[in-house]
C-alpha cells in the first residue's frame, strides 16, 4: 500500500476505498481498517451519549428554572431527541444503548446543569428523575420542580 496511515490519513482512506472497490483485498492495511471500522461504532455511541446528556441538561433546566424557559431550550430538547432517534434508526442494534448509559449520562448532565444554572448540584436529584420513554417522547416536558 502506497499511502501510510500515520502520515496521510486522508490519502490512506481514499486508497483503502479504491482497493476495496477494486477487490484488491490482499493489498489492504487490514489492521488499521479494522480499527477504523471499530471506531465507527464508538463514534455512533458517543454521539448518542452526547445527545442524551444535552437532552438531560435541558430537561433539568426546564424543570428547575421554569421562569427561564425559552424557545431555544425547547428547540435544543427537540433536536437532541431527533438526533437520538436518527442514530437509533440508522443502527437499530443500539436501541438498548440510551438505557444502558442513562445513569452515567445523567451524572454528567447534573453537573453541567448545575454549572449552567448556577444552582447547587444538590438541588438536582441524585438519580435521573425522568423515564427514558418520556424523555424521548416528542411532546413530553417535565413539570416544574416543587
């Protein structure tokens, strides 16, 4: 293989794609290609987790700062839901992933919400107060906290 993975990644990608299309399997850099394929899956999972954190942050802000609710928060909630939905439609095998990551994502979202709102972290529940199905439901928004 002429292009070196470490020195020119874009050239390596182009050459790898060309070799695959031409069926020149023996010339492929199989080890790096396998790493790249694995990384694609990691990227999808990271994207879902990132959108889940964004969704949780805005739901927490919506619940705990009702006087500051805005269209931008509503838009961010809707977009995070859409991005999660699109990722799960593209990769149905990842459907369990949001539930598997909910506790971890919630801890990160709780810290971020506290920072963004200026509220003490203790104002937010220790564990996620929302049901995942509600969170992902198109029209659901939490009520104000007591």
